[in-house]
C-alpha cells in the first residue's frame, strides 16, 4: 500500500477500545463532571444548529441516569451517505468514527463547551445506549447505538412533524463512578451559556433560560451593584468581565 493510501485510511478511525480502556483521558475524569462533559457534547451539536439559523430551543432533561437532549433544528442527516462503506448513513459515521477534520460533515460554525470537543463517537463508546430520534419535517428517523456499536438499523417513517432531534443517553456504569451528572455545575453552565447566544432558549428541568442582550444581561445579573456606579465605572467593569468570560470559554 502506498503512503498516500495509508494517509487516506487514517482520515477516519474507530475509538472503541481506546475510550473504554481510558475514559478519563477523554472525559476529564470518571465522576459526575465527566458525565457533564458527555452532555455538553450533545448540547454543542444543537448550538451548531442555532448558529446556522436552524434552531431556537434546546431542552435538557435529567431523569435519574437517563439524559435527554433535544432541539428544534433541521434534524440529523440520516438521508446523507457516509464517506465510508461500513456505515449506512452519516449519523452512523458520527457515532462510530473519529476523524481528523474540523467536523465530520464540514459544517461551520462549530463550538465546544468548556473542554475540547469529544465527538459523538466518544460518547457512544462510553455509553450503555444512545437512542436517536430525528425529523426533517417530512420523515421521522430512529436508530439506537451503544458501547461504540450500532444497536439497531435506522428506521424511517414518512410523517409530517416538527423538525428536530432528541438524543437519549445512558452512560456505561462500568466505566464511570456514577451515571448522574453534577446538577449544580450543569445548571450554572447552561445559564451562562445562553448569554453567549442571545435569542437561544435552553430549558433545563423545570427552568427556562433566555436572554435578549447576551453578556450584558449576564453582567447585570452577576454584578447588580454596578447599578449604583457611575456610567464610566459600569462600562469598564463590564468590558473586563466580558474578557474574563471569553477566556473561560475558549
């Protein structure tokens, strides 16, 4: 095989053994904050939809060890062919293979929350199961993954419905100390996150986070004593806190 052929083969590679042997290397630990990082990966994909103008709402529900993240975006690309023959659609490729491209389908913009992006393949490898339900408005697709594998074939049903995707995740308890996220840390991150994306609604349990002015609203909530300061003091303090927040989310 030529060197070019070898390079071509390395564009996409499975992660199953690596993730399951060293989950802490990918998730930053094996405790509740590691579960948060798995959730952030699911949320980041939904925020990409918002940045492209296709989504306005993200919903996060934690019910014991069951984690659900849904959005009203344009749906997962079940109708798009994967770049390799081993996968029957692009979603299978997302969930089975890591790649050396910015994103699997070259979409932009693309964001990461707090830590570096894991990718759905890493989350799948560390999961007991991931159930995907997605609609493009005309068809509803369902497929299940887990343990780094495909658990069921994709099922498509022609049905007029609202666009969007719902991901249901349960992590593998054999790899983590707990299957429960750090709820206060998760809530704090989601509350702060909406201030980077004005107009995006994030529902978390029984709460709803929404801001119209972005970081300006966050500064007002966090530093309300500035209301008594002079306009110049308010301006300087706000700029400094925006810079600090920006470095935190780099």
